[in-house]
C-alpha cells in the first residue's frame, strides 16, 4: 500500500528520504498512524497532530492505499492584553 506523507515545521527531519517536501511511502496493509509514527522514529506526544485525507485522526486510525497523511505540531497562541 502507498501513502502520501507530509511533515511540517521541525518534523521534516523525519522524512525517510533525505529531501524535503511531500513523499510517497510504502507501508504494509492495515498499518495505523501509530505504526507510521514508529517507522519514522517520530516522538508520539500529545502536541503531535495528525490528519488523514483532511480529517483529524488519532494513532489508532487504519491507513488505506493512497491516503494523504499530515503531521504537524499544535501551535499555542497566546493573546496579550
């Protein structure tokens, strides 16, 4: 199965191929977001946000062929008074 992987901001260092930008990636059938995180060596932390095909997802989401997967860190914005 193949997915389209997008990593943003300081997560780009986890791309499996030493080039920046979206990449096609082969995975075993029935892989989950958790499997992908482990395969890439990324930290599994609460501020890591995942979207699959434009929808928020969690680590238990099962990936399917041609899914578009996006990882990015949650940004915290604080307003000053």
